[in-house]
């Protein structure tokens, strides 16, 4: 696939205007006839705020000692509203009436009841692909002269399950449709026909029309998908980290919602595990950019079952900054990704001729990386929103990847276009794509092996540092971004093993 940067050299004026508007944090409306221009700043909102802590009152996951029967459902239904069932897991999700939790727990067929927590989207040849050594952005100045990939692998033969919001209805205008396996795409929202109903009759029944996964009005899933498989822009292609994978979206968000339930994530992990165990899919990576404020033991069981089936799991660290990581990304067995930015973002005069397309498609100038010398880490900084790991709370941060001001498709319908996004939501799919490249090279790699290689080949960053960052595109004001190992008096880890590096990880893959 050809990166888009040579083509975009022909739209310098419009792109500069768009970036100028982006610096003002303005949002521009798109015209129905999209012309391929990046039109403004579109940050994912901070859904990992303090309001996301804890669980929704009363909604619970009931684990049974036996198979689900009609009599059991009648008994539970008399004690509250049943939202859906997962027979394979012997689980019923419901909201008890009043104070009937104790009565449910006392039933002889009930093994346990667990709060069903809310889970939120993790928010707040381009520079980001260049920084992780996937594509070497060059300053040739020749239109349609493609930037070379630094690695030969593309992810061919590997599936990526994207647990997110699904895709917007006109996703084919932005993504390469041959890279999406629509036969595996699915929604866990009540079967499609009631997907927009806040109280669906069965959230885990997919026997109704199954096209809800491509009716998303949030567009977060389309943006994260593009970081893995790349995106189209007026006939040109921008590489993702793994443009050759086969991706299938799993929609766990009702339209217009920024939160979902832990039980839907469990259903999604179980679905991918079933596909893997049945042999319907081969080497597989799960990429998920969703998290919440408290750990869920049942979520962890579902993730561990997926890992035991041979699936590699990558989850965003969260955007809670010094308040710690989101769950389930904080569990040690998953591969978690925090976010970095680039010091030359929005720096006027930093783009060397002949490329005046502005910073986001600029050559970082790190290739080849100097032997034993500073490169990526010298111009990268840990973003303020990137969640720090708090070991005292059982949290583990593995690696960092670009996650500030990355370009991706956004919005939906006639307003769909390209925007700048920020969040560990985008660090995770970039990392998941690199994991897919490693699995293409060696399909027998386990979760632990992939994690170990990514961490051992990451470019170390100081855990206590300050980095110069230009904060204004207009007056040239230079500020600094600092990060350290103290989070409100609690020791924390802001960097993990450091900045993930695709070429080094593949070289170390046996």
C-alpha cells in the first residue's frame, strides 16, 4: 500500500489551513461531496473521567452452577429484568428489582453474582507510523513517489478482532473493503433490530439482522481500524501498521453511546475465542480501546481464556493520567499501550523543503536509527492524558506508541471526513498491528512471547523527564511537557518498557 504523503504535497494550502484551524480546536462541517481534505481537530472526549469509577447500581452478571433453563430464567425474571444470556458461559445479565440481590445469591443454581461495570472508550506514512519504524517517510518531493516500508511484513494471514463501536455506514469510502471480513463482523447490542433500544430484550442474541456493526454514529471504531489497516484518501492510501491483515469489527456500543457494559466485552472475547477454537480463524490479535475504573474478575477470566486459545490481546492503557490505568488494560497478562506525542507537532518552520504539507506527514529523520544513540525518544514525550501504571494497585504498563494528534477518519454520513484524534485508543491499534506483523512472521508466538519481544526491543524512555514541546502554531511559544514517577504521592510508571519499535521487534522475532 502506498502512503499518502506524496499526494498530500499537492494540497499544501488546504492542509495548512486545516491544521491552523486544528490548533484553534475548531471543528469544521464537511460538505456532502468530500474532497479528501483534513478539516479540523476532532479529539475523542475524556470518557475516562472520575464519573466512570465504580459500577452502575444493581446491574449484575449472574454465574450459574448449571445450564440455563427456562425455569431458571422464569425464576430470575421474577426478581428483576433480564438483559440477556450467554449459555456457553452459563451467565445471565440482569438488573434485580429493589433489594433482591440477596434472594438471587441464595438461589441453589446461582454460583455467584458480580456487578456489571460500565466500560468507556479510551479517548482524549505519517509521523506516527514513522516513529514506530513501520514506514520511512521521506522528503523526496516527488509526487506519487511512495515512502518505503521499513519492514517486509504486512500482517497477511492474520486476523485482527477490533472490539469497539463498529464502523460508520460509509466506511468503504475510507477503508479498503477487502481488508474487512464482513462475515465475521458482529454486534452485541440486542441482535440488531433492537440495537438502538437502551433496554434491549437480549443483548447477546445476534440472530436478528446483523448489520448494526456498520451503522455506527460514533466513528471511534473506524478511526481505530484505520490505524491498523490504513485509510484511503482520494485514490491514495496511507499505510497502517498492518495493512495486510483481515480485520473484523465487533460492535459493543449502542449508537450515540460512549459507554458499554463489561458483560458485552465478555461476550465479545468469548465470540473471538469460539472462532479460534473452532478453527474458523487462524493467528489472531484482539485490539481493544475500552476501559473503566475498577477491575472485573469475570472480564479477566474471558481474556485469559482468549489468551489460552492462542489469541494475542492488546488493550489501551487509558487516558486517566496520574490517576492510573483503566481496566482491563491494567491486567499484567494483556499487552497495554500508553501514548506519546512528538515535539515537532504544530511547530512553525520545522518542515524542511520541499515538503510543505506540514508536520503530520513529515520525515522524523531517524532512519537509520543512530547506533546506540538517541533517536525517537529524544523527540517523543509521554502525553499528559496517558495513564500511568500504579503497581500498588496491580497495574502494569507495557509499552508506549504514538497517540497524540493522529490523523484518521471520523464522524459519519455526509459529515464524515478526516480529523486529528488523541488518546491511547490509537496507541493500542498501532501496537496491535505490530503484534500482527510478528505473528505473520511466526504464527506460533504466544501472548507472553509477543509481550516479551515488544518490551525487550522498545526504545527506552526516561521515567522522569522533561521534553520541549511547541504549544502554539502561531506565536512560536515553546513550553515543556514533564512526567515523573510520582502520581499524587504514589509511585507510578509512566513509560513501561518504552516506545515500541516495529523493525526491532520483527528482527527479534524467531
